[in-house]
C-alpha cells in the first residue's frame, strides 16, 4: 500500500503543472528551440528539382512564418521537408519515413499525380490527412477519405474551354496532350464538355515527354493535313515550348489557326523561354485560375521574391505563380485546423505491433487524432487568401473564376473571364452587379496578327481536292448529267443539282477546290443504287455527294446532309380517261345515280300528297282512276319546268308546293351548272383515284431506277413482283401508255420534282393523284461532323431567298404554268351526290308529310261518326274511302246563293242581250277565266292561281263597262 503522504505530493505536483502549463504555452512566439510550445510535425514532399516545387517551398516557409507571427498560440507547426526528386519511389520512401520515423500529423504533397496516388494510400492506412496540389482528376476525394485536394483539378477547366469553343462556333477541335497521367486525365472530361455543345474532338494527338523535335514536327505535319484548325494543348511547359517552336516552323502559327492552352501551362507561362513566346506563341489563347489583385498579394510577392533569393541564391529568379499561392493558403488552412483541434499536446502515432512486422509498411502506426484533424479541415474557408477566396468543401478546393488571356508580345493580356454561372464575359460580376458585356470578349489578336476569328477548319493542305461523288444513271438529265472526256478523262457535271452546288461553293468566303467522281447506277437489280452512293462517304471514298439525293432519316446514320435545296414528296401519276364530252349519255353525269333515284321518288311522293289534298275539293283531281294516276305524275313532274296549270284550292297544298318548288329550283340550277361545266371545261379524270386500287387490281407500278421509292412501295404492301424500274421520261410515257396488260404499268410512283417535270411534258395524257407523302427534299451529303455542312446550308438559304433559284429552275425545267394541270390532287367524279341535297329533301319530306298527316287528322275528325259505328274495320275503311272519294260540298253561302241584285242584273243583262244583241256589241266573249256562277258554288277560278282576283284594275274595268252598257240598254228600253 502506498504512503498517503507520497500520494498527496504527487497530486500537488500534477495540479501545479496543470495550472502553470498555459502560462508557459502563451509565451511561445516562434523560436525553434522553445520546448514549452505544442509542436505539430507536418511533412512536406516536393520535387525540389522543379521550379514549381521551389516556388511552393518558399511559399510554405512564408506561410508558417506568417502564422507563427500573427497567432500567439501554444501550437507550433514544425515542417519536415523531403525531396521526391521527380521519382515515384523517392516520394513513397519519403512518405514512409515521415509517417514512421517522424510521425507527422499531416503531409503536404507530393505535387505529381503519380506520386500522390501512392502517398494517399499510406494516408488512408495511418489515418493522416494528405494535402496535395496534384491536379489529376483521377485522384478522387470520395474514394480516399484522408485525401484533401489543395489545387483545382484539371477537369474544372473543361467547361471554360468548351465555352470558348462555343463562343466562336467551332465544330471540331484537335487535342494535343502529353502521354502521361497528367495528360490523359483531362481527355475524357474535355470530350464530354465539348459533346454538350455539339463539338467533336476529331483527332487526338499524343506527344511523348521523351519525343524529339523530329517526331514532334512529323506529328504537326500530320495534323496540318486534316481539316480542323483549332488545337487545345495540354502539355507541361518544357514540352509545350518545343511544340510551339515546331508549329511555327510548320507554318501553323499563321492566320486561320486557333490555339488554346490549358491552365497549368498558362499559369506557368513565365517558365517558358521568352524568346519562344515572342516568336512562336503569338495569338494563343489561354485560361488560368483568376487571382484577384490586392495589397496583401503585392506585399507578399515582394517578400516572396526576397525569400526565394535567400533559399535559392544560385538559381535564376522565377515569378510567383498560382501553385505557390495555393501552397501558402493550404498551409495556412492546415495551421488553423490544427489550432481548432485544441491547444493540448498533439499525440504521436500509435505504434504498431512489431512482433510480426517484416516491412516498413507493417511498422506504420495510426494517428491517435484519427479524424479530428480531418474533420476540422474538410470544410474551411479563407476569405482573404492570397489566391482569392480559398474554400475547401468536402475536402475539395472549390472552383474559382477562370481568366481568359491572349498572348501578345512577351506577355499576356486579359480578354475576359469564365464562371460556371455567367459563362464567358468581359468583366467579372462584382458586388452582385455585372457590366453589360453581352457575352463578349475583349479584342483578340489571333495567330498571324489577325483580328478575324478563325472559322476553325480548312481544306487539308495535302494537295487533295474535295472528292465529290455524282450519280451516272443515263436519264432525267435535267437534274444531273455526268460526262467524261474521252481524251483527258475529265469529269463534268451539268444540271439543276450541279448548278446549285457550284453556285454555293462560289458564294463561300473561302476557296474549296473539288473534283467530280462518277458513280454508275445501272439497270441490273443487283447493281448499285443511291444508298450505295451515299455509303461511299462513310467508307471515306468521297468527301461529298451531290445530285438528286433525297434526305432520309436512314442515311443520317452515316452522313450529314445540308438543308434541302428542293422540295420533295412522293406521289403517283396515272393516265387520264378519254374526253367524256363525246359521251351520248353525258346529260346523266351531273347527278349521281342515288340522287337521280331520290329525286324521282320525291316527285312521285309530292304528286301523291298533292292529289290527296286536292282530290275532294278540286274537280281537276277527280275523274276516272287512270286520269287521277296520270294527274299525280303529270302535276309533280311538271313542276320540274314550272309548267303546271292546274289550280289548287287547299292551303295545305299551297304550303307543300312552295317548299317543293324551292327544292326543284335548287336541283335544276345545280344540274344546269354542272352540266355546263362538263360540256365546256375539259375534265382530266384519272383512271385510278386511289393507291389501294392498284393493289386490289394487281396493277404493275413503275418507279425510278435506283430510287428509295422501291422501299416505300414495299412498306405500303405492294407486291415486289409488280415493280418495274425506268430511267427516262420517255420510258415513263411508254410504260403508262401500254398499261399493265401490255407490258407497261398502271401508275408511276416517284418524287414530286420528277413527276412535275414529266407532267410538264405530257400534261394532256397523265395526271397526278393524291395523297402526297412528304419527304425532306434533295440535299448535299457530307461526312459526319463535316464543318462544311453549316456553311453550305447557310449559302443554300441565301441562294433560295434570291433570284438565282428561280432562274435556275426556269433554265432546266421551263415554265411549269405553260401546261395546265391539277397538281398533286386526286380528281374525283364531278357528279353531284345525294349528300349535298339531304337537307333539302329532308325539309320537303317533312313539309309534305306534315301536311298529309294534318289533312288525315282533320278528315277523320270530320267523319268521326263513321268511326263510332259498330261496323267492322273493313266496313269502316270502305265507308271512309267512299266519303273521301266523294266531292266535298262548298259551305260558303255567298258562293252558293248569290245576291238577288246580281241575279236580277244578270237576268236583265241576258234578256236584253237576247232581245237586242247589239246592246253589248263590244263586250268580249266569255273566256275561260271569266265564268258565271252556275248555282253549284263559286267557280273554281275564284280560288285558282290564274283567276283574275276582285279588286284588280282589270276586274274593275270589265265591271265598269258591263254596268255602263247595262244602264244604257235599260234607258233605251224605257224610251221605247
């Protein structure tokens, strides 16, 4: 058992130590030999044989000195520098030494990606944070929990490069990169960024770090034989300087070329020989992380230069770069993270169990801090860092704006900036405001001291011309005709398509030499067609294909088409029928048979209705049965020419006739108009009005040889054994004239331009029927991604908006309006159908039916006593029919019993006339329209259509004459 007095002494000493320890730590300032400070060992692994390594080393020393001077903390960071000597093994050995022997709590470096990859694995094993300025995107912070990236990965700049390419509408670029992990790491990210803006990396040029000048020049000559003139260079400064010297020798630093260098090369441009910049890099664009200017940075730069000369007195002075600033900010961030962990003594690594350890890796321990230091570092921000706002989020340095510079003279000039939020702009957004840049850059001097933006491609300088494939088919020469000179073998092409192509090429702002290469399309079923012609481009046999080549979706799989220079579509031409004006029965054509039948039925129906309504009250609708039947047909059909003279007395009959006469008026007018049209206007009636009729009738179908129309017909379920191909308009005419039964065809299926040309020549014999199936039209084909496509398409649009297209159409196809035709529409029969008159017949039928129904209701009501008898139904019907057949007595008393005065006057008049005929010598004889009541009722003329009504001038005149002469006769009789 221990002595209680000793235990008390020990506790007292510990208490005094705890109270006095902070007093001693506060007095630590920066002295290396002060043993009372809490020391934190930090490993530094750099390539001190490189200028960048020396720049970062100097910055780290100043960062530690500034931290110790500005912070009176009880923590002192002790750096342990090791040189990796540009060797991966040396870097790994240095890391093992620092972790095993020095037992550092964190490591800054290495700067090379291949070295960092192994050191990160060691850091994950011993749980020590590794802060590396390596830029390779293959080093992932997500897969390595103790890796902290202290520099921007090279993949961050790809969107900035893509934004520049998009700004100048470059469609293809060539990337030149170093054959090393540093170079290859950028390629997939840059490819994806360019694909997002529809730009292709057409060629990837790999330069070995050990390549000699001859090999570099050979590769440049190879690049010069290709079309793209935009080059993205991702090389280390030493290799890049040699590349640009040889590019200048190859003439690739002249007007028309565009060069873009990546961030590392741009940031380390001061490491490139100034003579190389002045002679071989003029006009190059570069991007680099933007470092804002500040007084703090200016003062630090002065101190850094002084310290650099102290550390490396025998070395030529170099300039501070962004890697030195990132190293300074990284060490400052590390110091703040250590301070955040606490002021207690930082424990050493836990020693591993060495009883069974056989290697240095097995002897490595683990950090007792574990994730404390990592957690304090993975989300830190230096708002006033030397490189700007230095933000580490999730152990990754966040992207900063990129500065776009133009190399002019011996230095660089800023021409704009790029941010992921705002894209390319001339000025950066400051204080939430931005200048109105309109997405523009400053003035750029391109290679060759040109201010004109390079278009991004040129015709290769290998001496080859643009190989243009043209179809040779021996027909339809208005579209394209290919001739080969028998002596010189020179190929010439004429026609609509070559004229358009040549005009387009001449309108381009640059010269495009070309030559025609014939492609035969023969008659044989197994011979080549237009699909084979277009496919020659993907086989790199041709650089373009022109002619009457239709733009199809299937062809877009292996070529790119320009905008169409001709409208297109698929339609059908068939022969027209003989002129029907010579037909003896043409007078029946204006109306369809169903309309004729319906009209006749309604004539009979209306006649029957009128007879029913007039039979009991009108003597003209009475009499023998054959007379009544004849009256039914006569009266109704006479309304056709308005020749009926029978008077009607029933109001119901008048209502029915008013409606029916209107229907007849419309029918006769329509018939007359249609018949007149048939007799005076030539009607081009097709023999076939529907494609389905061709299939049903088993007709042969013709198409143009080599055309894609054959595949279209197969998709429309045509029998391929019924296909016949032709090449010329004359063959079309001959085949249609003979017909399917005589070795010809019943129809020609082809594209609209060909059919219109055919109809323009044979418009009186054939006609186009519908429907028209749409197609994209004729276009010029180029290889996939060809930079010529947008320029040629633009030229085609400009040409179509001018007069040239009209002139060239007139030249090759003539004036299509000279031949009247009904373009593209299937002409159906001109006969009028029942559908056009259904409404009229419905109105007439309802009117007549309603009048008939009303008449029977009234008739049955008037004869209801018959229906109320106890007779059988047959007897009742017989009685009603007998009553219906009897003449109805007129109930008008005035008509039955004329006034006595009138009777007396009439009697006296006739008596006087018998005694003295000369009394009425000038009185006209009684006509059919003037009748004397016979005592049986009013004369039918009293209600007839042609009776002279009372009150009319004629009636009054006749009445006055009669009265005057009657009075005179009476006076003479009295005198006698």
